[in-house]
């Protein structure tokens, strides 16, 4: 679904967690299972997996603060990417298995991507990425 030839970059600990957890979520019939299946496919597509000391500061990972801009409407949206149990719309914490969470993981500041959202396919650019230390 991501119309990009860019290789995903993932933090080693995120990759290991997502590889095991994504299979379980994908097998369930839940709201998150469709996104989990898409993410599982992305994880099989030879991502670049890096240790923390080599991980670029502008690449989205779990607990990244992200600001995107919709390429059509120019509207900006900001959120923190989190694990499902931490998701909270009011606090702008988006689950890795929400369509937007699945779309952004492994991409970096400046990247553009297209992704199928509940409202249809959308195109975004990643304006800012802030990662915890």
C-alpha cells in the first residue's frame, strides 16, 4: 500500500516486538487485524533493522512524536506512535495497528507516502519526527 520504493528502517527492539506481536493481532478478527496484516507484510519486505546506537534520529519508531501534512488538504496532524494498550485519542497517542500508525512506522522526516485510510487513500508528507532518548 505504501507507494514508495524506500526501504523501511526499524529499530531492532521494535522489529522483534512487532514480528511476534503482529502475527497474533493479525490472526484475530479485530478492528486492528487488517492493519496488523499489512504491517506483517511490510516486515517481510526486507526492512533495514538497526541497533539503537545506529538508529537515525529522524526515523519513526514506537514512541516517536510525528507531525504529518496531508498533501491534498495541507492540514497537519500530530501524534505519538504507541503500542495498542497505550493508545488514547484525546492524548494524541495512535496505536501502531491503527491505519495511520501502520502507515508511518519506519519512514523518516521528509518522506512522502500513500496509504489506505478508512476514508480512502490519502497522501502525506512527514514534516517532523522527535524520538525519545
